[in-house]
């Protein structure tokens, strides 16, 4: 026997020790970690976002150019219908008033809808790869955020076209605060309902109906001053209306873009029927920023709650995808 060689009995003992797994704890093969786990896998998240973007434009000759064509067409439609045909002169630059709100409402509804469907649409990947399943609604939200960029370009271009656009730092901070509210809230809703939708498939339809109603709950197709005027005798209703975080976010982005396009000459031509008054602050509720910060905190708390709900349902997802 050569020196150092093991006997058959010794080799068997070594193999037995090497394959003794009794002391090794059982670990769920699926990757965990929640939202933190998703952030640790940023490269994988980037691949998921690219994959979803390519899937949306597969077979298209114009590709991402549609991201600019669609919002530009929508803005021109708003301008023609509301600005020319209906003559909504009660509110100066009403098309910008409406489109500014639509930027955030579209971001929220798209994040909510696509996030709700994200796990079911990627069930083949979920069943084959051990990765944090939160990555799918997060990727859907980032794709929705990506498509918001062209809408912002159209919005800024429309504001500049008025010739009276004078943005101020406070207004830009207001717009950023509105985006923060919508991003946190849309992510939380998409995350929570992505898991719930796997358990109960009818939630896809419920979410679609809910998001169709949402645009009418925010002051876009009508100004906030009209709400305040209609319920002047019942201020409780106005306060209840402002509990809607989406309404608060729309008011914040309008503070950043729409109101800063109105010159003194524009204000003089506006009617008083809808309660519009010249000035930066007279067309918004009191304590706009304070309300916005409260809504931002509430959206962050809701995101934590949504992660908790997702974690509770996470282990059941693979079985319900069969």
C-alpha cells in the first residue's frame, strides 16, 4: 500500500462524514430577503426590466418611439377637446392642468395593474428560478416609471410652448414629492396584489375596474377650486376628498408645472365660475406641503405593510401557480 493511501474502510468513513447532512439545517431553495433582497440583486432586476421593455415592443419597427408618440397624441387630444371644442377657459392652460395630473395617474395605474399581473405573467420563471418573487412587481413599477420619462418631456415642452413658464424651486420640490407618493403607493399596491392575485385570480378584474375609476377621484378633469366651491357648505367633504393620496400627488405636480405657466394676462381672461383665482397658492388647499409629507409617510408605511402581506403569502405562490 502506498503511503497516505486510505483503506477501503477509511474511504467509506470519509465519504460518510462528507455526506453527513444531519447537522445541516433545511433551507428553502427560493431566494428570500424581501425588497432588500431585490436591491441586492440589482443586476438581475436590471435584466428583468430590459426583458419586460423588449417584450412590450417586440415586432415593432418604431420601438421606444411609441413612448413619445402616445403621450404627445394624448396631449394634443386634450388640447383640442378641452381647450378648443369645450372652451374650458374657466381654467387657463387647462390641457396642461389635465395632462400634468395624467402623468402621475398613469404612473400609478400602470404600476398597479402591471404589478398585479406580474407574477402570473412570469410563472415559468417563478417555478424554475430561486429568486425573490418581489422582483417582478418591482420590475413592473420601474418599467412604468421608465415610460413616465417621455410624458414628462411632453409636459415640459407644452409648458415652454406657453411662453410664460416660470418654474420655481418650491414647485419642483412639490412635483418630486408628488412622484415620491405615487412611486411608493404604486409599488406597495402592485406588490401586495401580485401575491393576492395568485391566490384569487378575480383580483385582476377588480384592480382594472378600480383603476378605471381612479382618474375621476383626482382634480385633473376639473380643478380643485371647483370641489372647494361645490362643497363650501360642507367642508368635511372637502377634507375627506383630500384624504386621497392620488389627489394630493396631482395637486403637487400641478403646483410644479401648471400654475407656473399662468401669466397675469392669462389670469385676467379666466372666468370665476370654477373658483379660479390668480396666484400661486390660491388654487390649492391649505398646508399643501404638510399634507404631501404626511401622505409620503403613509405611503412608506403602506409599502412595509404590503411587504408583510407578500411575505405571508410567498410560500403558497409556487403551489397556486400550477
